[in-house]
């Protein structure tokens, strides 16, 4: 499934917070119904990713959150993603030192994000610098792992420019972008 981004074709927000960290919009579904989509931009909890805001979206759960485990059949998936990324663009223009990150909650979604980056490279490169993030655990020469106080291995992020020839079988753990 290929997603085509076009900031001239987005849904109108039904709710929009002044700081651009929350938006809702109505997405028509294939069956003729409408689904309220909630978009949230929140600080990423990992202290090793300062200035990164996590972008999440999905059907509103009625409690100020969204569900990312629901499979919807949007009438126009391109407009859904264009709307979500357009909010991200507005947020970054208001917060230019920030970075937005998206995390596929499963491999299917991560493949969708990976493909979206690749198939929209030319269009999105006018607005964003794309970044892929892998995590690593440091292994010492003695074969032991770097661990925290609870003896849990410490996973550290490695942000790098998105590799457009990287195959979707080798997904990034996290996908980020910032203003160009």
C-alpha cells in the first residue's frame, strides 16, 4: 500500500489545540461512516532523544487518547496521512528546534511509514529532513553489556539520515523528521 502526501488535500480539523499538540478530524470510511481521528504530539519519554516529540494518531477512544490497535478502512488514506503530517509541519514551524517521531506499533505500520518516507521522498524533502533511528546495546570487550542500576541492558538510540535504499525488511525502530 503506497501513501501519497499532498498538503493541499487535507481534512479540516474539528478540534485544534492552540499549541498544535492535539487535533481531531473526521475521516470518511469505505462503508460510508465517519471515524473521528485524534492526533497527539507529545514529548518523547526517552531522555536520550531530547527535543523529540512523538506523533501518534488513531480513532479517538473517548478518553482523550486514541487506539492504535484498530484497523480502519479509510476512504482516502492519502488525505489522512497528509492531514497528520500537515499538523506536524505546523507544529515544527512553531517549534523549529524540535523533531517529530513516529513509531509503528507493529511491523505493518512500520512498513507503511517506511514506504511513505521512500515514496514521498521528493515531495517531503521540500519540508523535512528524514531521520531513521535504530537502537543498540553497548557490548564491552569482556562480552558483558552496559547495564543500568537494575542490571537491565541500556538501549541507546542512533539517529541517522534516512537511508532511502534501505529495504522494508530492515525497518527502523523509529522514524523521525525535522524542518529542513
